[in-house]
C-alpha cells in the first residue's frame, strides 16, 4: 500500500487480503475494506502498489 512498508497479498477477484503467508481458505484473512480501514484509508485499488513476487522486503 502506498505510504506503508507492510506488504500483503490480495485476490483481485474477491478483495480478500492475507497479511502473512500464502493465500488460503483458512483464517487469518480479511477483506480489502477492513484492511485499509486499519490504516485510516479508503478501500481504493489506486492506493495499492503492485510488487513483483519475491521483491517485498521491509526497510
């Protein structure tokens, strides 16, 4: 997400967000609206920044 250094995975079809690990049908996961609300941001795809797989690193 633009303005943060916390990478996460998101499903482009259903807006499911996984903050850690690989996508699965089991918790922990949330939806984009709830995830963005944690940062005080609206659930807009324009606020997301696509990273190449394997390139996500914390500063």
